[in-house]
C-alpha cells in the first residue's frame, strides 16, 4: 500500500525565506517582500517541479511598540496574500495557491467571496489556510484593546467555517443556465439562501459568486492545540503541522485522523503535511556550511526579538542569554501550541536562550534537516512511510536559492524512489491532493453538527 | 488653457456590459462574470487604447429574497474586484486598476493593506473607489438586521478614509535601508505608529506593507449627496459622477471643486469623470438599431426588478407599468442620490414605469448618447470644455463589442481633435491622471481636520 501512496509537496515561501537572517544572505533579494517578479519566478519554478501548492502565511498586524528590536527583521513588510496569489494565478496554470487568513478579525462573507473569486480566477487552485490569530497586536488594529481569548477564537473559527462553507453552497453547480433565448440567467430553485444565525455571526447570504470550480476552495489548517485538532478533524482537508520527531508526528497523525470518523469523514480526506526546513548540500559539510553562513548573519537583537515573538510577545530583555529559559513564563493569550513547542525544545536539549534563538532562527519550531539529498529523503521517506505525514510543506531557508536546491537536488531523489510524481494528476488543487470535490449541500453537515452541539 | 487640457478615460467594465440585457446580446459571453480570459482581453484592449483606468463597481451582497425576479439578471455573480484586479495587474503594465470597496461593512486595516499590496503588485496603478453601501441586503451579510443610516455611513466613511490614509503613511518612503552589511532592515525613526482612536474605529497600526509606489493609491468617490460632495472635496482625487445635462454637470463640477479650498486643496487635484453610456454606430441609424436590439432583449420582469433596485428595493409589483411612478414613494435608507436621479428623470420626461425602466436599463441613470463618433465627441467635448468634466468613465452597453466600438470609432476622433493623448504620460495612475503624489505625512491633514471638527 505504501507503494502507491505519493507524497504531496507545498512550497511555503515567505519573501526572502524562512531563516531569520535570510534577507542578509548574499544571494537574497532583500526587496522580495514587495517584488512581484520575485514571487512570479518562485511560483513558476515550483510549478515546473510539480509542487502541489504555494503556501503563504499571514498576520494582519505588526508589533510597532519596539521599533528598534523590529528594525533588524526582514519580514516586517510584505504583500497581502490574497492579492498576491490572485496576481500569481494569472502567471501560473497548475500549482495550488493557499493563503492564510485569520477567522478572528474577519467577516465570513468577505472571506468566502474572495476565496471563491480566487478559485474562479485560477481555475480551481485556491486553498484557504484557516487560522485563529495568534498575536496580540492584530487585536489593536481591529477596535480591540485585547486579543480574543483562545477558546473563544476556536468557537468563532468553527462557526466561521460553517458560514463560509454554507456561502460556498449558495448556488448549485448547474444553477446558471445563461439561456439567451428565454432570458433566464439562472434557475431560481437552485439558489439557496443561507439564513445563518449563530453565536458569533448573522449572515443571510447568498454569495454573489457562482459555486467555484472546486466546489469549495481547499480548507487547510495549522493549529495543534486540542480545539485546533478537533476543528481540523471536522473541517480541514490539509494540515500544516509542526513536529520535531517521527514519534510526535505519527501520534499526531493518528490522533487527528482518528477523530474524523465521528464527523462522518474518511481519514484519507485530510492530508497531513508537516513543515520541513531543509538545508541541502552536495556533501554534509556543504550543507553545514550553508547553515552556518545563515546562522552567523543573525544579529543578537533580532534573535531575541524572534524568541520573544515565539513566546507570545513576552519581554526577554532582562534575561541572561547564556542561561536557559526560566521554567515559568508569564501567561499570554497568544498561539499556545507554538509557545509550548519552543519551550519543550529548550528543555529537551538543555539550550541557553542564545542557543534557543539560534535553533528557531531557521525552522522556527519546525523540523530542520541539514544534509545531503539522500539524508533528507531518508528522513522524509521514513516519516511518510511511518504515517507521520502525507506530504511536506517545504520551508526554504532563503529564497530563491533554498527552493532551487530542493528542486534540483531533493526532488529528483524523491522521484527516483517513487515517492513523488513527475506530473500533475489533475487541473485543480483538489485533484492533485487527492481530495474529493464537495457535492453541493455538503455544508449542511457542518450546520447539522452545530445544531447537535447546541442541543447538548 | 482649454487647448492643453487632455481628457481622461476610464473603462467601467461590468462582466457582460452595462445594459440590463447585455448578457443576452448575441456577441456577449454570458459567462463573462467568471471568465478571467474575458477580463484579461478587455484590460489589454483598454491599455492599448491608453485608457487611464479600468473601473469595477461592487456590492457585498445580493438580494436573495426574490429569486424569480433576480433570475433574469445577468450580473448576479461575478469576481470580487480586488482579487480580479490583482490578477489583471500581472497581465497589464500601464492601465490604472480601480476597485470599489465599501466603507460601511469593512475594516480599514484590511482595506489599507489590500490596496497598498495591489499598488505594489501593479507598480503604482491602484485606485480605491470609496463608497458607502447603498443596499439593504449587504447589511444582513454582516451581522445586522438593518442597513446603517445614511448620515452615519458618511461619518464612518470619513473616519475610515482618515484611518486608511494614516496607515498608508505608516512608513516613510525611504524607511527601508535593507542594509545587509549592518543588519539594519529599516530605520526605526521612519516607522510611524498611527494610534487612531475615534468614534468608529480604534486602530493602532502600523501597516505591514511598505509605503506603496503612489504613496497612496488614488482615492475615487461617487456619492453626489451633500455629505458625499463634502467628503469628496476633502478626500477624493477622482469622482465618478452621474449627470444627464451639461448644466447639471457644470454646476456639480463648480460646487465640488469650490469646496476644496477650505481643506487646503487645489481644484486640479480632483478629476471629475462623469459616466457616459455610448452606443456608437457608423451612422445614426446604425447606432439606434444597436440600441433597440438591446432594448428588445429586456424581459419585463428584469426591467421592473432593476427599477425597484434603483429606488432602494421598494416593491413595484402592484404598479400599472403604463402609468407614471407615484410622486411619493416609500422611505428607504438606500443610496439617495441614485434614487433621486431616477425619480427626476421620470418626472422631467413624463415617463411611464415601463418607459422608465427602459430608460435606465442601459445607462442606469447615467448619461446616455446614441450616435455617430462625431455626435458623441461633440457632446463629450462640449461638456469637457464647459468644465463639466475632466474626463469620462466609459460604460460600454455590452462587452467586449461596446468597448471595441468606442476604441475603434470614438477614440480616434477624440485624438483628431486633440482631446485625448496618444500615449501614457507616466507609469503610475497618478502620473497619468495628473495627480500629485502625497508626501509622507499628508494623512496628518485629515487627522488635524478631524480634531478641529471634534473641537467645534
């Protein structure tokens, strides 16, 4: 059975790359965050290599209170993902386009419309990475003094997904007759008004976009907390996960897929794609040198600032960087799973604060592999075959070099071992990921389940 | 002085065209609303003809309560404008890209980001048509039972503009050093946190997009009510106006431009571009025939539904279509200037309900000219030279044929008379429209003015 499984690949492409100091790399274009040409070339390159999707992270805010600490970060300004992916849809033909958009500070009607529109523009290649906001400074851009509490964010996210999918089902697939002769543009009985009234949202509908090529854009998620896993089991079709070890990955994989049956879903209808940060060299020494070159470019202030952000924005300036993190950190309301990941990494390996920021400066809590193509593929294959992953979201250390390395050195090795296909399976992101197209009316499942929850 | 003025041209391109029955025209692609190829071809065609801009209207909702009446409308589903224009930015180089987005049911942070992002993607060609929502059914998609009252919508719109422009000034133009050597990405003192706290919004900032090529995307407006004109005089750089006669147009032009001095603005820094619906024939008879062909395609139910929407959604089903509109119509809370326009048209010309819907089925209250290229240019020239317009927003009856007619027949005549340039003046929309680039900090004018208003 493992023989016929093919792994999926995403290209997760922040402007200059994932490493904290990527923008300082001699080959990096430090203007990448506002360069469409940069992204166009990346997208075309990833498409030629038959990547399933491009993946863009997002935040609707920026910490402005410590400009000095921030001033050494290369990722402070960048395109907004939906506008960027829409532009990329016009210069690509097959690669999926996945944008992160938060459910915490958005309205489901706007979001449903924009993703349906992108799905039409791209001929069925849109994906939505559904997240809840994990940073406090987003709140202050949206009429709030304080961040929305974690549990409430997930409650809102679930209802958000229910409304969005309901809106995507506003029209049956064959509602539009466009019959010039009779003058009937659509069949009235194939229009479905949502009339949603819930805890967080009251949205009548219908959507003013026709049902899109994929029925629904693919729903991706990333949360690893309890409510995050539950929401994913109920609603996600792909997960961007973060695990250091195969053991953790296999447990997570089994856990989330095991929760799907109670929602009437097949385990195979959710693809788990952990992040991997690969530093590729023709020899191990070359790979190590590449990594050290980036590490040496980290300014200590930038390192501390990154660590602080990963721990929910807490102040670390008083700490001795040559000591470990204190066991107890101040309570925050930010992304708990990421915070826990970083703390555990420090504890497990007995790292000092400096060592810790150096460790997360690349993969930022994700899985980091420094080695030859064969080393990297050995590890990917092991995790894939152990059912810790259905594929990987590749996080190049710097761009475009890090992606080029992966495509030129790692992808051929994956193909040699029969792990990765050499052409696209279909025209839509769903077809390539091996996900079913939701039949019209599928959103009703989420609605019924909400009614069931409410009645409990 | 009139000799050196050149008129500006916008191409206002709803899917199949402006005429109510456009989608039924034999040459129309009835799938245009979801066809990127259709829009790509239109944009390229308009750019070759050196149009200043493409203009897209919008509504974040759709009347779902009368599916039968709606089912004969060809414009019920269409791309969302910001995603569509982003995609078009990748296949064009010079034409401006103006999207309508409402201030009534949006958050300024999202909007500021998306337009700044589009401005970067397009190399300085973005424009925002700032509107307040004019239809009730948008409200019900955004957690409201009822539409926001007219006065409150304008109050919110003004503050919205203040926040958006403030966010566009988050970074000075030269804030980003991107100095690989020192590791300094930006100069901390060139980051400006907005800290806005007002009646409607509390937005801290800063924006996570660098100041865009145009400084600010061009701000367009369309409202013709008292608060609409005042807001335009204070904040707009182009106006999409609707006037039937040169007298009205000249009065409006003088009125709005006359209000600018008190805001410290030059009259020339606001371009007034009335809509014009041209039906072009090589002979007058050919033009008339083209128009009649479209009029004959109007289904009576579609006509009544259109009229009802133009009057704020009131029920007209009980009316005798061969009598005039009643003098007094039910109160509504929708776009008052459009409603007034339609009522006055009916009264002035003594039209029956049927004649009225036939009259608005094309230009929908805008200026309609059916004639030869020379007829059309005579009228445009008269209005332009009388200072009733700085240019025109061309509303093709059907697409692409109506735009092709204008480009092939009318544009050459405009050029022969020295009214329209034969190449772009610059690379950005501002340069082409002849608008100054706002210096960093220009948003402070709006903030000071708000404080002044509050202190009164």
